C-alpha cells in the first residue's frame, strides 16, 4: 500500500478513499481515533475519503486496495 492507492474500507458499505501518507506506526492520538488501547501499535495510513473530503486514520488491515498508483 502506497501513496495514491485507491482503497475501500473493509466492511459493509465501505467508503472509498485515497491513501495520502506512507505506512507508519500508530501514535496514541491515532489509537484514540481508531478506538484501540493507548499503548497498542498498529500499521496505519492517512486516507482522504472521497465523498466526505476529510482525512482519517485507518489501520491497513481495515482497507482493501481497489486500484494501485503507479
């Protein structure tokens, strides 16, 4: 997964978005937004959601790559 990839959230009615950051380790603020334990470490990316035009943090395990950027 890299910057520019088109992704969909991996649950029913998943929203489309574009990856806008490299894969990184989650911070305590990311964990708060994801709803996981403070000390957990997850591989995350920032995603710009297409319809809402907002940037959100998502665990890479929650995303499905639809189209890869070149």
